[in-house]
């Protein structure tokens, strides 16, 4: 992971989520009002996650620890600072998720559940300023989309590594592997 | 793919995105007003995507076709019907994305860009009903989160298949592979 260009990944993910400096500043501003409500977001997140049977093995026996790191991460998002240290942290989270065999769609589901809650919170906190609330929600969507992108870019890199490593270990070329796989598929399908 | 239990995947993704029947009905209702604005969402989506250098090879030479299928999909989302046919279609999209080597984070980036636009559209269409607009945005977040989950669950299954196929072809067990990989990593790191 030491050869990863985090500056480049940050740029890539910011463009892809349209996370602009204006949105970053808006998150930092709104973060002051939203911060006290984040522990409720974390609590609700785990209430929802526990309804997903496939998620149970990843939570059991460590829910207090997970809640703690989850809340710390949310608080970090709402500082509005997405510097290299933040990108490196998100990239590492994606890598750790591969190591524990977490399905990649869990990260998307997680962000969806968090955003569901934040929409409600922002609508209540900014009930008198609907226009501003929509701008904040746009910024929140971009910031969490950005974080998800970095996590999953890391995930993608780790998964690709598995096959590449196998090819290196065995000395099999990618072309030979593809041919073997095609032949194997035919045999498996009894063609 | 014929052995995939789409009913089970639908249930899993609905719980994980908290896509409730109430939210589905709300999307269908709002869909009538939002529908005429979806072609603008697709146009803006590709304007944004073209800013991402890594995305260019996946777009070049086929942008008109891509825009057409993109818009058709958005229109389908806004019918609010997420039945087995829809889940099967989304699952197939995930599978196709693996076949063309699309990085998994592209799907998350795509949903982020689309949602950015929909927040603006909903805020304008429902300017006189802010409370309702927040409910609609919650439903939109859940519906796109649901779609992303299904696509990525398919992606995950396809990627896992690659390694399993290699193990089947070579007759190597997963334990032996893990041991070989660990030994190889040590050698590569000159430990």
C-alpha cells in the first residue's frame, strides 16, 4: 500500500463525486449544528444493520467497538476536511474490509442507511431554511459518495491483487488462465 | 446466473437500504413530476463523467447508446416498481460491468452524481412543500441505494467466482492457496 498515490486517488474521487471546495466548506459549517446528532445516527445505523441477517457475523461480539469507530468516522466527515490523511484512512478501511471478507455492497448499503438518517436530521435542523438544507444535503451526498469511492477503489485494487498473485505464484500467464477458464467453463457446462 | 435467488437478493437489498413500501409508493407518485426532467439528469451525468479521465475508455464511441440505456433505467427507477424483473436486470448490469472490467467504485460514483442532480430537481419541483421534498429525497436515496446494492452484490459474486474457478482448474485447495500466497508475500517483501 506504500506505493499508492493518495493525492491522485483524492483527485479522482473528488471529481467523480463532484465534491467541490464550496461543498466542503458547507459541510464544515453545517457540521457544527449536525455534530451533536451523530451519535443518534450511529445508533440507528446499527439498529438497521442488525436487521440484515448477512451482516450479523461481522457485528457479533464487537458492536460497542464498531459503534465507537463509526461515530469517530462520522465526526471526521463533518469537519469537512478531506485531506491526504483522510483519504489514506478511507483507503485503509476498504483494504481492511477485503481482509475480513466483507461483501463490497455492504459499504454502499451502509452509506445509504446513514444518508437516510441525515436527510431527516438536516430537514429538522434547517426547517426554516429549506434552500440551504438542500445545498447541505447535496454536500453530504457528495462527501459520503467521495468516501465510498475511496473505500471501494481500495477494495477493487485488493481484489485484483488476488488473481495477479496467483498468476505470479504459478507462473501462469493471464492469457493461459483465460484459456483454461474458458475450457473449464465449457467442460463444466458439458458443452 | 440461473441459480441465483433473486427474491432473496431483493429482500436483502431492501432491508439494507430501508426501501419500504411507503417509499416505493412515494417514488411512483413523485415519478410523474420528475420523469420529464430525467433526460437532463442523464445529460448532466455524462458531462460529469467525461471529466473523469479513468472513465473515458468506457464511454468513447458509444456515448449515444449509453445515454439511451441510462435514461431508460432512470425512467424505470421512477416507476417505483422494484419487482423480480427489476432486480434481475440490476444483477445482470453488475455482471456485465465485471465482464468489461469496470472498477467497482464507478457504480458508487455514478449513483452519487445522479443523486446530486436529483436533489436540485426535487428541491425546485417541491419548493412549496419542503417537508414532502425531504420524504421524496429519502425515498430516492433508498431506491438508488437498493439498485446499487443489487449491482454490487452481483459484482461481488462474479469476482469471487474468478478465484474459485482457478482453484477448481488447478485442484489447489483454498488453504494451500492462502499458504502459498503468504509465503509468496514474504519472499516478495524479502523477509
